[in-house]
C-alpha cells in the first residue's frame, strides 16, 4: 500500500511553518513574501493582507 | 455561530437509510430521510404543510409518506398527492425536497439554494467504500456548536492531555506543525511528523508494533463538513520508499463529518479505515471501541465547553498560541464562507 498524499495544492497557498526548536512561526505567501511572528493570529493577519504585507 | 449554507453536509451513513423514516436536523432544518422503492435516497422537510406534524413519525407507503396526523400524502419530490376528504389539492401543498447524493458510504444533503447543488463539489473519502480497507464507524451527537469540534480536530495536541492512554503521547503536543491554507481549493492542511515517538495503545495493539514509531498526522480539512486525517505509523526509522510505496507502513484514514444540527448541537460522524489486519474482527472491535471512547472523551469535554462559552459575554478574549495555527485558519475560512463568499472550485471542474 502507498502512503496517502494530501490533495495537490493549487498556486494560491499560504503556509506557516513552526520553526523546529523555537517558538517562531515562519509564514510564506503564495507571492513569495516571507515573514516571522510568534503569534498565529498576527501571522495570519500578515499573510492574508496579501499583497499588502508591509 | 453562523451556519455555512449552500454546502453539502453528511446527513447519515448509507447503511442507516432504508424503508424506515430517519429524522435529522441539519443547520436547523428538520429533515426526514428514507429510500424510495428504487433504493434512491430521498430527503424531505420533516414537517407536514398542514399542521407541521413530523413526517418522520408518519408512514412510508410505497413511494409516498402519509402524514400520521391527518393523512396528507407526499411523493418523493415533496409534492402533495392526496389530502383527506377532498379532490382539490392546494397549490402550495408541498414540502421542500433536498438534493441528495450517496458517496463514500455517506448520504450527503445540500442545504441551500437547490439550483446551486453540484455533486462534484462533494469532498471525497474514498477509503470508506474501498475493499482494500477495513472500516469501523459511528456517530455521536454532540451538545455543542460545531465550531468547537472544528477547533478540537484541527489541533491534535489535545490528544496528549485528553486522550492519554488511547491515542495521545507526549510527542504529539511537543512536535511543531506545518499549516497550509489552499485558498483556491478551500482546503486547510495541518501536518505533524513525529520521527521518534512512543506508540500509543491504539496503534500498538492494532499493528503489533512494540517499540517506538515514526508517526505522521496529515490533516486535510474541507470546510465546512469533511475532515480527513491521514495517519501513518511504522517502526522508528522506517520511511516510505522514494517511489511512494510503503510496504512497511501502517495507514489509517480517520474521517470525520462535522454536521451542524442546531446552533448548539452537532452530529459527530467518525470513521477509521485501515489497510492492515483486513477483516480481522478482533482488530475491528478494538479500533471501534477505542475510537468511540476517544470520541466520547471529546464529546464530554466539548459539551462542558459549550456550557462555558454559552455563558460568556460575546467577544471575550481568548489566547492563541502556535498549536492553534490550523484552528485559526479554519475559523477564518468558515467565517468567510458563512459571509457568502463563493464556494471553492472543485478539482474536477478546473
């Protein structure tokens, strides 16, 4: 049996990685912009402000 | 909490429907479900137009429901075909007929504008009706708003504390997650990959693994209703082959359908499909009983939380931390959908 892969992503994906060994969150917008936060609500605010990431 | 209309919701398991009348309330709408003579599933409003008697407490006669109060008789399209004592059937005598689809062992009902019902929008859980898997399943009614169950399932770190001794181990809460929001397709993914974790009884007893494990939890939430957890366990150090085959891994597809009933109650459909110990009744019984126990632990906690939340003033501040990244994403997407923004485009339509 094969491992189930989640559905293939489209081009409009916001991604947040919790950086291992830290409390930091690294956000990556589908436009390529990247930013860091320590609060997930602020991280989503920053990402979803696309294209105005500031 | 606001409902998301113009969406498909799981109303029942296909096995629940027959020549009986099944009552379910979905998004506040009372619905009666049954199978027509042909076997086709039918969903009608569960209130007679006359005095609003529940049709689910009436009689199914061939392809009609005869109201148990005064005999108003409805066809499978919801149209009234007979009223007592007179020839003329009032023009407005019909009950709502809901679009229905039977897929992957579920009966899905469209709640909203029937002209927008498109069965290709239904997210899939193919393992539940696939002979290469053995599935156990159930449904537990929850006396809590559906958003509490969404929060619960999107943050599995609670397994460590609420489900210790069943599916929780310390590594679940300790392992960082990756979260993705696929805006176009309307999917939230949360991934937690544990390289060296204790094996909880749920997996130790069902797979026979005695030592530590690799444990992957890949969540795929298709809001509002379908939640998939692709779970992979294997002895520590054992990974899939580069070509994706995984002969030494154990795969469990955990499926939840989160169907709001009223503003403070929810149907918690759950299923566990595995690709090992196929047909083994002892393993099936163990996984069924264990998962039901876990679900009932969630039900007890969320029922308590509903009482707390209902008594709080609106807008009371919460505190979110990293483990909540997926849950916050789900809340945002549900709020946007409830506000009436366009539904995501199904993969097949692109």
